[in-house]
C-alpha cells in the first residue's frame, strides 16, 4: 500500500479492543478501528522492514520445530513407559534409553 502512495499506520489490537462494543465480527471490528483511530492519543507501531519480517519468520519456524520436537519426545516417553521403561527427562534421556536397548 505504501508503494501506491498510501500512509500505513498500524495499531496494536490491544489498543483497539476497548472500543469494541458488541460481539466480535468484521463489522464491529471495523467500527472499533474507526473509533480508535480518531482518538488524539492513539499510539501507532511502525511497519516492519522485509528483513525484520524474515527474521521474525525464522524465529517462529524455529519455535514451531522446538514445540514439535518436545511433543514427539513426550510421546516417546509415554510409549516406552507402557513397556515399563522409564527414561530420564529430556531428549538425551530418550536417546540414552533408546541407544542402550538395542
């Protein structure tokens, strides 16, 4: 939108939320945004550069991989516990237990 000559101003959702009067839908959200933008003390956040967006994307992807890894490790703990094998906590505990049982 900036390339087309528009001025982009972003408002955090937490600053708009007090202006929502009814249930959440597109109409009431738009009404709350219009109300909030007219306030003289409204604070805006700067837009992010492409570099900042790509850095945040990498952080989110890494966070997702870590969450998935933790879920798999917890599943393995539960599966081997069904056989009466108790592994130490964490990834290394599972690795050590799986390596020693071969």
